[in-house]
């Protein structure tokens, strides 16, 4: 949804408008932790990236990352659920020397939480969402922003 807030206070008829950009079923009905290519901050942009929901509802937690095309409403999605979920906001990093008008020329950096509680750092290609690199860290995540994996903490019998 794009929200437009008029900046003119002299027009008593000016109203806030909300413009749907993408049908909610394409991204699971929710996107959070949205980012854009840093070269587009403060300028018009075509794509936004964020955490979303893949799969049949009710999932009730983010389990995917998506790129939404603001011009045609299409969505590109990455998910490794139930093995791993996004644990923090995605970050887009432009390729050095990239054309600033190409909003997909770079990588998406993801901090993820594996089902066993281990932290995993992922690098996805900004155009295709193909995995470029994965680093499983030698420690466990317990909880981050909105997500937590709960594993059986009961001692073995």
C-alpha cells in the first residue's frame, strides 16, 4: 500500500490517500522490515524488499523474503521454511559500479534463524534471489525482532 500525505496545509480539501500496489495474496498478506536499494532513497523507486509470508495461512509469522515490483504488482520470493526463516530486516547492497537506475543489481543480505536455533547469514542475488553464499554461524539465535524457533528443551528420558 502506498500512502500519500499532502504537504500543503493551505488546501482544506487535501486528503491522505492509500493506493494498493500489490494484491496481498502475492506476499502472504503482510510485509515488514521493508527496504529499497540505497541509491533510490528519497527518490522514486520500482522495487521494495521485505520479510513476508509464504504458504497457506495461518502461518502467523514471517517465513520468507520478497521483492515487490511497484509498477505491476509482481512478487519474487525466497523461502527455506521450515528449515530457516528471516530473523531480521533484509538489507540491499548495490554491486560496486552498478548502474544506479538498476535497482536489482546487487545482493540482498539476510540474517536467518535455522530450525535448530543456529544463526545463518545468507546472500541472495538481487535479480533472481538465487543463493550466492551461506554462512552457518557457530552459535544459536534464541530470538530476534519478531521470530523465535522453540525447540524441545525437555531432557531426554
